C-alpha cells in the first residue's frame, strides 16, 4: 500500500503503566485495605452512643441536643438551617466524635486480631 510507510512500527507506551505490573495485580496497597468488619461498626457506635448520651451539657446530652436540633430544624422543613443555628455545632461535634471512635476502634480491633500489639 502507498501509505504504509506512515504507519508507526512502534506502539506508544502508556507513561502511567507500572513496569512489571503483571496484569495489574501489583499495587502499593492491599486489595482489601479497609478490612471492613461489622464488629467494629457495632462496637464503635455503641462506644460513642454511651458517652455522648451522658447529660453533661447543662443537664442535656450531646446526642439529645443533636436530635433535638434535628427536630427543631424539621419543624420548618423546606427552609434549610441557618448558618448560625446550633444544629451545625451539634452535627459536627457528634459526627466528629463518632468517626474518631470508629477510627480508634478499627485500629484497636484489627491490631488485636492481627497481633500488632505485644502482650
């Protein structure tokens, strides 16, 4: 064919491809890096609900204040919460505590089951 000399003889290589990847099985992280376990979710939720339900803020608990603020905001539903609403403070505080509790629960539970900690 007349235009055969215009076809490249070498294929362009992908610069993002890892050399020796052996079909994409070699990665920096394990495939199951999260190692999800429902025990951690259950115990972490209970571990956060118990202390956040202690009435320590003017005789009210953090969970109670958060749920009460949800009810107050749902009372005027189509209108979103104002930026000055206490709802945002209780939302961020409650969820931050929950995520910290779940993170430490994951570290502790998996560390114990995989013998990270010496006895």
